[in-house]
């Protein structure tokens, strides 16, 4: 391996490690919801505010930081973002009560979208133009491995050592990522012509907003189910203690398989692929609602639901086609949109639970949100057909 190849591999490792830490923090916090709810003396729907708070932090931070950092050197920005994420997780581990924990999760969410969006572009720019997708995929692998390996391990450790240990572990991984980024990543000049004003051009693009809205609404179907899955599994008859980490690992396996399926669907049609995945969300959320109480079938249905999480692939591809010069902001906004869904899903499902409708209601809420995503996708398709020269994938 040449010196350049070695440096590229080390750079990807440093960036993917940050993505891994982010993925573990976001998803393992959902799995440990029943534990910090009990420890802090609040109901599970109230504890769900920490999940929604994190997601809202992403929604706010992603576009703001992406725009403000447009002309800054990416290596320094990435190291600063993941270091801020580490400090917020340390604060979460020390939270004495629920409101403080929710506040630290909002702060932790602020650098999430900007870090992932800038990291993907950074990795892509290190490769020839025809291989840019490879760089993006390698950063996303950090999130995939977080779901497949990191989340189940963190959940198991959190159950054994306490939920606060999760945030300590994540903070350590994030600090390590920051150190590696500073030590091994190259430090190219900002892109020629990069500016906050150029990035803000995406805000006037209707096609960008409609594409983002599909994920913001439709992906809420996954989070409505996933956020309360661990709590529902604890209540399931005869569920062994190992069922939760194993089920979360199956979720990661399903998500990995779903990314492969989504890439094939996207090659066929961006909007058609998104439609197939959203229909899959509706079907698997309804399946989950029908099997709540049977822990093996709950685990199976959640792994099937995870396969539809590949929705990010056709939507991100669509954004690359319609965002023009505002690629950084569009990439960050895509993470913001999915985390808006991460706020919307638990909030809507929490309302159903608070009304006394039981764990199966989370699946029904999820199906309704994914159906809403299909409606928004229809609007995006019709808008594209009306505009001359618009990209309407077959």
C-alpha cells in the first residue's frame, strides 16, 4: 500500500469513527430509554423527550453550522464538531434529572448533521470524481456498523453498568476520532467559490425542500416503532434479557441489507425506489402492531422494518441531482430531515401511549407517518413533472 493510500485509509477511519460514535449515541439512547426513565423517575413518554430533543438539535444545528462553516478548513471544522459532540455526551452522563438530560441531548445533536454531511463531502473529495460515491459509502459504513455492532454492545453494557456508561463510551470514541482527524487527515483549502451565500441557494429550491420533506415525514414511521421497541420488549411475555441486544443487532443487520436493496432500487428509479421503501415501511409497521406481545415476532418485524431504512439512499441521490452548488447544505439538511423524523415519530407515538392505547399503537402511528411520506413523495413527483427540464427519474 502506497503512502497516499495509507493516509487515505487512516483519514477514512478517523471520520468513520466519528460517524460510529454518533450512530451509537443516537440509537443506543433509544434502546436504553426504559432505564434512564426509571433512574430519573419519569414515565417512558416523558423520557422520549430526550430522543426528540436530540433530533431537534440535529435539525437546528445541521443547516446553521453547514452554512457558517462553508469557508472554513474542513479538517479543523470536523475535529471541532466531533469534540463538541464528545463534551455534550459527558454532560449527559452527569445529568442529575430529566430536563438536564434532555438539554444535553439537544446540544449533542447540534453537530451531528453538519459533521456527517461535511465528512461525506470531505471523503468524496479525496477520490477522483468517478469514485466519489465510494467515499460517501465508507463514511456511512460507520453508521451501519454502529447499528449492527455498537448499539447492541452499548445497550448490553448500559444494562449492566448503567445507562450513563453509554454516554461515557461515546465521548471517548468521539475524542479519539477528533485526535485522529487532526493527526492524519489532509488539510485542503476550502472549495473555490465556497460561501454561506452560495450554500443558502438551496433554501430557495422547491425540489430540495420536497425531497427533504419525504424523509422528514415518512421516516418517522421507523422511529415511532424503534424508539419504544425496548420498552415494549420488556413488557412482552417471556422475553429473556438477551432479547433486546439481539433484536437491536438484527435491526442493524436489516439496515445493512436494506442499504444494498435501496441502492439497486435507486439505480432503477429514485422516486420509484423511495415509493417501494415507503410502502415497505407501512407494511412492516402494521405487521409490528399485529404481533406486539410475542417477542420473537417483534424482533423479526423490527428487522424487516430496518430494511426500509435504506430510504436515505434514493433521497440523498435525488438531492445530489437537484441541489446544484449547495451540496454541503443539502447533505446536512438531509440528516436534519431524518432527525426531524426522529423527533416526530417518538412524539406522535408518545401521544398515543399517553392516551392509553398500548404498545401496538406505536406501529399504527408509524404506518400513518410512512403513508404521509408517500403523499409527500407524490407531491414531489408532480412538482418535478410540471417544471421544464426537471429531473424525473423513470
